C-alpha cells in the first residue's frame, strides 16, 4: 500500500497554495497518495505539521525559521517541531519600507518625528514577517499597531487588497515583505516612492535573532524609487516546505527525492522556483532524511 502524505496550506495565500500543490503533484508522481487541505491563517500550516496533524506545509522561510527556534511570535513552542524539507527560491523578497515621495519623509527617524497620515500595507505581528516589522519600527519609537492609526492613518492587512489601494492612490506606505512582481513593484511603476533604510545595528539584530538576512536594495532596483544611495534592509530568502520532525527518515528522504526527480516543472508559482542546488539552504533545521538526500546530491556537506 502506498504511503499517504497530508499536505496543507492556509486560506488565501495564492503563492502558497500553488507551491504546496506543486509539491503534492511531485509526491503523487513518486507513488505517494496525497491528501491536500487548506484552512486557517498563515501560521496554521506550521502548527498542523508541528502537532503531526499534517505532514508537509509551506511558509515563508523567515516564519518557519522563527517557529523552529521558538522566537518572535512563536515563543509558546507550538510550532517548534517542524523541520525543513526544502527551500523554494523566491528572489528579492525584501522588507520594502516604502513611503510615497510626496510625504517628504526620508528616514525612520523622520517618520517618527513627523507622524504623517499613513495608509500602510502591513503584515500582522502575530505572523513572523509582521513581527519583524513591528520590532524595527519599535526601534525607532513607532508602535506599529497603535501609532499609525493614532496619527490618523489606517492599516491595510491584506496583501491582495494592497494593489487596488495603490492604484486608486489610497495606499501611501508599504511596510512588509514583497517582491518587484507584487504591489511594491507595481507601486514603483505608477508613482514616486522612497525606501527608508534600516540602521546597521537593528538590521544586525534582526539577522542574528530573527533569521532575516541583511541585504541592500540598489537605487535602480525598481522604477519610481527616488533614493540615490543603496538602501539597507533585511530579506526573506523564499518559501520553506516544512515537515514534522517525527516523520520517518526514509519517508523524508523520498519526499526530498520526489521534489527533485518527479516535479513537473522548476517553477512552483509566479516567481517561486525549485532547484536542488538551493533546496538545502534553509535556516530551519533540515530533517535528517532530507539532509541525507541532499548530501548524496552533493549540495550539502
């Protein structure tokens, strides 16, 4: 009888759903019986895998790494029993701290001092990336879930709802992870924006404690960005496919092998890609079975 594998994602999360169904198809092609579910918020897939209610889930890399370490919004440890199966590459998914140029704000310190009316796209701090935004804003004396509304602004907490708010001119700040293919990139094509740089000390703290690598965004990275110098920020390396630490080593090995050998294409979703060369590059500890497969492929020492 074939092994049954339960793959799961959250409600919404279009890229997540495409990525998990891409993985599920590869598992099916390798002989697994796949049961696919979709429910709950962005943290729920990791909770289901950690509690062994599901076998494979998808999350942003920084969220999975924080959950495995029980840091950030995951200090209760309820998502800590996850291990990495593979990283899916999503290039240039940075924390874009963008404000419309007409606000006249060029730094976080100036933002805190001027208190402009912001209609800002954000992620909830109860989710790993949103927690990171909350931490660096607090470093500059800004409380994400209090001050923006206190200054007369509003919070746009849905990524899909950000785009229409940009097009109609409502959204004037993006303080979240995004890519040039998402609302941040579209915003920079239809208006003038400024990127707010992080100071080195807070960027290093975020990298050290909350699994967000430091990066810089070049002034010409997106059309419409009015910075003249590179902008220091932190980034999210991609999506992690995570599995339960209790999954048998041989099953994890075969799942990792399936992704490399029986997936039907290299791209999982819009700008999410798989390569065995990068699959083991995850800050979430690899499952020993998956690690064995990557060592055999020569991509992990």
